[in-house]
């Protein structure tokens, strides 16, 4: 039977991208970590990691073991939590991962309310941009992930995990104050000559904008590439262009140098989800309930 600690070594190497970086994360020396990896490869009779000057890359066999290993580590953590619960020990930690704009519009209120209602639980938060983080939930390194999906972007695999839609966040066209958009909704065809502000190719909001433009049969010119919504709003207020932005971001923004309207002919929205293991601890369930309330208030703004 495989040693779970050695499987953990492989998981950390995959995430860190090198043996040296994984060793640092696990408080091992690189040589000691390499020895553990070699023993794991000997047990299985195949190479799991290709070692190179620029880092470590998993072989096909390594990727297969990684997928199973993450689930095994998560199940072991579930087993430990279940035994501790039977003995009367309450879960006292909750680790969250969330993308940047959720950290601004959803989490401050939710964390404050949760902390007041559950003072015995120690909270931690990590910045994780989608589609990342699902592997950390699978292995139990992360208790709860807050992630999103934009139109045209396929959802990541969530085998063994529970995903719940928390919020449907409409995408609005934002333009400088005084723009014709202020008088009503405009279509992408009517905005085709504008300079657009959006993420680089492959970034989720850019994928959505490109897909909507293709569906409308128009070509748009992205003049300013940024994935930071606050930067986008600053550029809009300076009169530099227009952008497709989530309503929750606009609702939390301050200033009167811009206007925002739905896009005529296309109802676009990003969906915000919570992701956790199928047998959540009490703190996870409580935080999801708190986030639902925060999401409802966000929509009401």
C-alpha cells in the first residue's frame, strides 16, 4: 500500500513546480524530499516526475497518481475531522480561497459576520484566481473556494466536490459620463467603434467579450488590456474607453465619472460559486450560509 506522506510529496511537487520549492513548503531539505520521491517511484515501478534544470514536470503516470492522491489526502482529512467530531472536538479552523473582486464585494461583510457568530473559528484567506483552487479543495488544503465562471468559459471539473451557485452577477457596459450610453441601452454593433478596456486574450472577461462580439457579428478593438476592474474604471472616468464590468463591482464603486447600462441584445452575467467537499464541516456550512446572505444583499444594492 502506498505511503500517504510520499503521495503528499508528489502533490506538493506538482503544485510548487520544483523539488526545491516543494521541499521548502514541506520543511524538508531538497535531498530528503527527492529521496521520498524516489522511494515512491520504486514502489510503483515507474517514473513519476521528470527532473530538469527549470523545474519538475509530472509524467503521465505522475498525473494519474496526482489526481487520485489529492482525493486520498482529502478523504484522510475528512476521516480525521469525523473522528474529532465524535470525540466532541469542534472544528476551529476555516481556510478560504477567493478571487480578488469577491474579496472586495462579498467577503469583508461575510467574514465580519461569521467572526462575530463563530468566534472560536480561526479564519484564513488566500487570493486564488479562477479556475485555480479546485485541487486544493479536493486535497483538503482549502476548506472553501469562492470562484466564478464567465459566459463562454467552460467550468472546471469538480469531481468529488460540491458546487453551489451563489450569485448571478450581470455584466454591464460602463462608459464615461456624457456618453450616449447614458440615454439608454446600446448594442455591441453600436459600440463597435469604441476603444475597449478588457483583460488580455484568455482572461475570462476577454473570452466573454470576444464570444459576444462574434455572436453579434462585429469586431471590437481592445485598446487597453487590464484584468483589474478598478484600473478599468479609472480609465473609463478619464474618457479612455468602455468596458464590460460586473454589476457588483459597479455597485461598490464610488465616483460619478461613468455610466453603466445592460448590453442591448445580449444578457451576459458571470456566475459566482462556492466549492467545498461533499461532507463539509460545520464552519464550512455556516460560512456558506453567511455568504448566501451577503450575496443577496449585494444584488439588492
